[in-house]
């Protein structure tokens, strides 16, 4: 990927209804196919109507730990009732030289991946 294009993308306006949110637990589990891995993240989302997704960061050069953000987005009617969430992501193609780093609103967690 061209570094200039990445900088242009980063300069675009941020969405108003999506934010990094907290997570309680993050773990990497192997898939049934050799050399495949899945990240599973759980926590409590602050709004019942919020969707939670895992978003890998974009890099020009493979980092030691590939950053994966825990992102919550509001949809529809806002219902301010906390609710549990459980999301997963195939990370087989987004692993840094050593592993991944899960990035939430108030903490990060580095996980080594074989």
C-alpha cells in the first residue's frame, strides 16, 4: 500500500457514532486448519443497541504486534442499557512478527501468536 494513500485516508473525517470501547477478555485460539488463528474478545457494551466489531489497523510494514481495535457503533434507537458482547475475527493474515495487540478504550493487551 502506498504511504501517501494511507495518509490521505487517515486525514478523512472520523465517524460520529463509532468509538473504541472497553473489553474484558481477549484470547487467540487455533483454527482447525493448520496455521489459522482466531481472536475472540468479550466484554460489556455500554448501549444495548451498539454493535461491536474488531478492526485490524493498516500498516505499511509488518509490525511486531499487529493492532486490532475493539470498535462499538451506535445504530437505531439509543438504549442505554449495558449488555454483554462476544466477537471474533480470523487473524490468520493480520499477525505481526510476534503477535497481536488488542486495543480498547482504556487498555491494550499484547498476545503472542505462534
